[in-house]
């Protein structure tokens, strides 16, 4: 087996592992710790994918009474051209190493780097977002581990993941298919809370603005 084949197999196996773990939260990253150190309170919504793409994040942070919104999306628009041989002609060995190097960033945890963006959302809207979320008392919510599951079964559904950050702790709440289970077994205040909070964030905090 030549060097190029070994590199490509290594890349392929890495992608398989990523796909197998797609639904899991990446947990606490350097980005989370940054907000714990420099902000008073922060809510981070984590959006995992059903592919080998890294998760994206929407962040709402409060410091000294001032609210700000941020996003983190690890996108590499140049990677596609490396895979399409007809678009750009690159020697096989060089292409293999470029693919390996450019894929490595997907394994890096979220941080305040080139993928981190500040959103231009006016102060009044930011206050409305925060106040609307606080109506559901996010720091008092419990996730799926803390209450009985609904008898209905959802297959291959997505997760809703929320990180709650203060100076004292970073709390991660993970809900599996909360929209589906709230329809099937309505009335759970924890599921209602995450569904409502996620809807607020989706409405007011775009990934790009």
C-alpha cells in the first residue's frame, strides 16, 4: 500500500468515526471557558449535524448589563475544490496531504478564532431575546436524564443542546427530539422550555447578518 492510499484511508476512517458520533455534544470547549472567564452569564445553543461537519453555535452573552450575540460556524469553502479533480488540477500526493491538513480543523474544538463572529443586533432586540428566554427559567430546566422518557419512539432524530454558563459553572442540557416528544407526550415543562428557547434563538439570532 503506497503513502497516498494510507493517507486517504486514514481520512476516510476519520470521517466514519465523526459520522458515528455526530449526535453527541462536543461538550465544554475553549470558547465556553472564554465566556465563563470574561462574561457574567452566557447561553450557547449547539447545533450538531448528521454528517462529519463540526457543530455550529449561537451565543447570547451578558456582561455588565450589556447583551451581545455571536455565532461560531466552522466552514471551509475551499475544501470542495480539492475533492473535485476537474476543477483544479493538483498532483495526487500534494492533494492527499492538502486534504488531510484541511480536514484537521474539523477536529479542533470551538474557540474565539476566524470562525467566531459578532452579530450586529441592536440593544433593544438583544434585551428582548434575553428577557423572552428568561421567562422559561433556563437555569432551572432539567434535560432527558432527569425525567422519564415518553413511550413514543423517535428514530434518527436530532438533538437540542444548550449550554448555560456562569462564573461558577457550565451546565449542559441535552434533549433528544424534544419537538417530537412534546407532540406525542405533551406537558413536560423541561421539553417545552427548550423548544421555546430554541424557537426564540432561531427567530432572532441568525448565523449571518
